[in-house]
């Protein structure tokens, strides 16, 4: 399943992409459901039952769309929806540094013996297509293509062999990074928490639609039409199941928590000479099976 959060006149609503341009509005399909993914992720079996039950109706609605007609609830036209981030205001965003072999190699660093964790403020999230704001005076902002996963149900001290039970799905993530703040602060939180500095989506893809643990997927990052990063999630040093177990030893993971797994080689800061984002650029993250996440870059100035 492809899980989305979208708006179409009303506030954000959970939905499923069930065809090329078709969305199943979950609240219209079953008004008893909770109105956001934080409440629905622990009940993905119920969501799947609704999805499967409405497949015949979805096929008819898709045919109507293909013929140029209009659909009615519980279906809506994806092309008329504004996608938000799949998860809105998670309790935490946990990121992993230096987690691709080729990213370690481009820095001439040894592979880490254990995950290097940092956090991003939940206010950094940005929707697919939304602008990445470069505050005035920041001129060392970089992009990092990443595969992220989202927690489905709460857990603490989760055994690695049970970790899959706690993963709701995977999505594209762009870890926008202010390198000047990141390196001058000697820790990552400020430089990794820019408002709009966490584009994600366009949807959350459930694990049954992907290879095991999201491994074996091509991942790319393009600045405008230039390929900056091209790698494969097989390059991950610490895999999602290990990360769930490792992180949950110290903190409870909650539904909707986002864990973003690190970036491959090719980032701007380690090029010769270094390159950084500029107003007018467009950054695109592509991951096989997860779709395309594309965001324009613009200058942002504080209100007078």
C-alpha cells in the first residue's frame, strides 16, 4: 500500500493511493477510523482490510478517471490533491550519520562500529513539491538523499528479529543540511533542523511492496538535471532492523516516529570544489519503488 496525507479543501486526511491517479479517502470509507496516521499506523491490518474490500470499486473508479470522468467518495482524484508530508509532526526524527560505505569512503573514514545518531526537529518537515527555504546569509546548505522508515507501533528494547513488526513503511527523505552550522557547532542538531529542511514523501510504501527491509534499491539525488548521488541501499552499514533494535534500547519508539538511514556518497560538501544549493535550484530524490520527491529551492527573508 501507498499511504499519503493530503488536503482537498478540508484539512489533512489519510488516504491510500490505489491506482495511477486514484486515492481512497480512508475517513470517507470508514468514519470510525482515527483521522491521522499516528492513530492508524498501529491498525494497518484494518486499513489493509478496507483496501482489499474496496478493490472492485477502485477498479471501476480508475476506469472512470481513465475515461475522463469524475469520481465520488470514497475515491478522489490524486491530481486534485495537495500532498502534505506522509507523517505530520512525529514525536521524533532520528537520523543516522555515516551509514553508507561509499559515503564513508569519500571522506576517507573507517566504517563506524555502531550507529552515529542525531536528531532533527520535527518542524523541519516539508511536503513534496514544497519550497526549501534558504535563510538570508546561509550559503553552505547541502542536500542528502536518504531512505527513511516510519514506526508503526510502540516499542522499547525491541529484539532485532521482531523489528519488522514495528516498521510501517519506507519513503524518500532529503536531509537538508546547513554545513556551516553543522561543523561549527560540533554537533548536528541546529544544522540539520532548518525549517523546510526535511522534505519527505511523496508517500509511505508498506514493506510488502519492497524487497526485504528496503535493501537493494537504487537511490539517486539530482540537483536540477545533474546527478549528484547515485548508489544502492545495499551500501547501508546498519540496516533498518538493526537500527530499530539499537535505538529502542535507549528510548521508546512511537507510531509515526521517523528514522532516516543516512546518505550515500556524492554530497556537495565533499566535492572539489564544494558545491551548495542556490535559490532557483530544484532538488530531486529518486528511490526505486518509493517514487520521486522533488522540491524547489528559494531564498527566505525574515519578515520586517
